[in-house]
């Protein structure tokens, strides 16, 4: 992803998919599996990341020390 961005290419990491269907469509053997999908290409002009990708919650909102 970093190398793509450095080359001016945008990317989108996808981890919500059905691995069994994807592996079957790709014709993968039993000993191989899909862990994630990375779309790469050029974003349409004027697009930008969604707010949820640029704004962060405070650590205290997501972490609890016990």
C-alpha cells in the first residue's frame, strides 16, 4: 500500500469477503488461502478518504487497562 501510494496509485484493503467463494473462483489449491484483497488503481478526481478513515478516537475510548 505504501509503495503504491508513493507511485501515485491509490489502494483499498478489503477484508470482508467470503474466503471459500473467493478461493474457489481463483482456483486455489487446498493448501492456499486468501487472507485479504487489495484493490489498486487511480481514484476519481476530487475523492478523498471517508471521515472514519481520518479521524481517530481517543485511546481512552477504545482501551481499558485492567
